[in-house]
């Protein structure tokens, strides 16, 4: 329908006795309310999705670090068990003085080798401090093992 007459347009603008500006303003408020509600709904749905994804990632990280911790503990237990069983096996099988003396001689050679290597590393400024500390730790362990062997040989000689 084409409006040719300005009176018809004025009547449309004044329908129900409410000016057009007020009707447009009320419709804009209604749209704002609807958009705000829609935004809130979508935001809540998105928040739930993100929470779920974050929870999954957290659980995956926890499982990863638990597996890593178990692996580290298993390796530590295996190396500790291997370290503890090797000397005791040498002592248990070394009730014969010859075997015990051979083990002591091999260990003394290892102690001297560690000492000379440590002296060389201390003199070299390019050696990493961590490597130096590891070598020192190894030297102390071998010396402790040697003391245990010597103690075992003394107590073994005392009982025989």
C-alpha cells in the first residue's frame, strides 16, 4: 500500500495514541532484554564447555605426572635394589677370602680411578659443576663400598 497522503502517515505514527519515538524506544528495550538474555544463555553454555575441557586437561596432566612419578620411583627402587644386592651378593658369595680380596682390589682400583678423574676435572675449568659433583658423589659411594668390603673381610677373618 502506497501512502500518498501525509494524514495517513501521521495516523500510523500516532496509532494507539503512543508517539512513534516511544514505541521504537520500547521495542529497542525489548530487543536489548532479549539479546542480553540470549547472551547470558550462550555464555553459560560456553562456560560449561570450557570448564569440561579444562577439567579433562587437568585430569590428563594429573595422570601424566602420576605415571611419571611412578616411573621415577620404579627406576629409583630398581637402581637402589640393584645397588644393594650387588655388594651383598659379593659379600655372600665372598666367604672365600680370595673372592673378597679380588673384589677389594677391583674396588680400590675404581677408587683410584675416580680420584684421578676427579683431580683432572677440578683442574679443568670447562667441566660443568654438576658433572663434578656427580663424580664426587660416585667417589664417596665407591669409598663407602670399599670400607664395607674391608669390614666384611675383617669380620670374616675374625670368624674363621
